[in-house]
C-alpha cells in the first residue's frame, strides 16, 4: 500500500484556508443583509432658536435635509439635556417642531441641549452635542 504524506501534511493548511475564506465570505453576506446601505448619506440639520430661556416653554424648529438639500420626512428628532427631552418626527417639508421646558439649578446660569436625528433609509445618524444654549431669564 502506497501512502502519500502530502495529503496528511497539507490537510490542516487547506482546512485553515477554507475556514478563513468561508468566514470572510459569510461576514460580507451577513453585513449586506443587516446593513443594506453601503454608503450612507449625510444629513444636514438646522435648528432655531440657538438660545432659549429656562423655566419657559419654548418651541424649537428643526429642519432635516439630505446632502442635496432635499427635505427628509419621517426623521426622528430628539432634543435632550438638563434632565428633559422632547421628540417628534419631520413632516413632508423636512421640519419638526418640538416644545420643551428646561429648568436650571440655582447655581447655574446656563446649560445646553443636545440634538439627535435618525432618518429612515440610507442616512447616517446625526448628533450634535451642546447645540442649543439654555439661559436663565432676567
């Protein structure tokens, strides 16, 4: 009986190469299934006012557009900070109006709110820390 030792010696190397290539192919397939968007688009987000008064109910208007300047509808907009939060979805013209009332501790004269936007489709999430300044009314 003739025994070819190359089959025994090369088997672990071939098995390892097959496992690595298979794992890479599987990870690419799973990434595409769970992330159907290969190149997400940036969101352009504008808001006003930039400064609001503490202890008063204020309206904040946020406009969400894609990178081409087209309005993005049904985007979730969240304004949070100072122990408060408000959320809404954009309408067809890309705007969302939120109402929020913030209070500042007695030892602080100002604070900040953060804005977070998540749009359906192929868009990156938007987050701006310290976007809106909250000041004590005089």
